[in-house]
């Protein structure tokens, strides 16, 4: 991990402390302590377990897309550490742009070919985005009218977030089904956009974009023939997402808010995810907290409970991933013996 990454971690932790201090500045400290003491620790533990299982199911998605018959057996830590690396680098880079390269490096540390790893991660990304969009559309059908009525400002952000996801998915589907047209379209669009750059840098960016399109297209051809893999990965991704969405519900139960409707809570959390995706600040810091406070104020009666709930939810879904990601960076998988054993099996 570079100094730049370490600085980004401290910057995001500092920003988080600043946000929570600002939100809690008018809250009586004794009231916060009293609310913390009255927590239902069973449900708090379930919330932590839910996010850990979410990472585990994401590792299963990766294993499903990656595994081939001729491969050696992948260790559990090899797969589990990849979502943790993603969580860390998503959390410290704008628009979560660092997650994909971090996962790629993690897989290459497991002696997996870079081209193959890159293609599989692209397909995992497509499936994830598609399932997020499906969940969001269902949530919109269930409760968007209510959200638009009571939170008109957030409704605009929610729609904007949906548009970004639709454009992303549409572009990736165009690569899969209209490959030549998409390549030409990207070149036509990028050339005027990059006009003011030096020719060498412009050509490098264009070539990188074309290479990414080629890589994704080649892997999409393979996975079109392995529909069972795609279906299994999609179903697992839905489970992964719901384990993540349920965290906020368990946090509310930990705050003794037993009256909440589980469907309403899940819908609200799905919409927060959509809002956070449009904030360029790493982890959507600021936007995530504002969305939580706005959407869940009606569920939590006390101001101290609302601030504590926001902190617990944010810690479990964001900061915990950062800390676990640091462990994943430092604890690389020991696979030399596994690779040697697999090589001996092939020779026999």
C-alpha cells in the first residue's frame, strides 16, 4: 500500500470523525451514552454478522465465475480477501474507482492470470450493477411515490442515480451485443473530448479504452456459453445485496425500534445506495450520512438514537470494510505449495 493510499485512509477517517462531530454537536453526551447502554447487543451482533456474510457471498460469486475444472482448489482466504480489498479501495477513491484494480492485484497475487482475472472481474461488475438496478426498480415500484411525496429533494438524487446505473448497464450490454458499433462510438466520442491533450496521451487513453472493450467482449462470449454460471452468480449477488441491505434493519432493532416495517427499511436502504453512487467523494461521505438522517428520522424517535444509528450503520457498512481491507492487504495468501501440488498432479 502506497503512502498516497495511507494518506487517503486517514483523510477519510478524519472526514468521518468531522461529519459525526458536526451531526452530534447539539446532542447531549450523556443522552448518547444512555442510548448506547440501552442497545440490544444481540441485534447489533447480527448486523455485524450480516455484513461479514455479505462479503462471504460476494467471494462465492467470484469463485463461481472464476473456477474451472482444471484449476487447483482455491483457499477460502484467497477468495474472501478479494471483497475486502475492494471494500478498502472503494472506500478511499472517488466514485469507488480503486476497487477493480485492487481486486485484480489480489487475484494476481493468487497466481491467476491477469487477463483472465480482469475479464472475470468485469463480468462480476456487470452482474452486480444489473442486480442493483433490478432491486432498485422493484423498490421504486413498491415505495417511490411515498419517498417522492415526503422527500422530494432526495427523489431527484434517486432518479439521477438510477439514470447513471442504466447508462452503465446499457453501455456494457452494447459491448456484448453490438461490439463493432460500440468501439466506433467510443472512438467518435472520445476523440473530441480528448482533443486538448497531447497526441501521445490521447492515443494511450483511446487504446486503453479499446483494450478494455476487447477484453470484456471476449469474456462475455465465454459466459454466454456458460449461462448456468451467470444465473448462479446473479442469484448469489442478490443474496449478497440483501445481506448488505438488512444491516440497517438490524441496527434499528438494536436501537429497540421494533415497530419498523422491514419492507420500508429495505426500500430506504436500497435508495441510499443509489444516492451514494452519484457522490464523487470516496465512500459517498456526507451524502450517505445526510441520506440516512433524512430517510430514517421517522423511524428513530430520539435525536441521540438517530445519530447513534447513523454511526453504527456507517461503521458496519463502510469503516469496517476499510479495517478488514487493511488486514487483507497485509495478509497475503500462501499458495506456493498448492500450485506445486497441482503441477505435480498434471505431470502424473
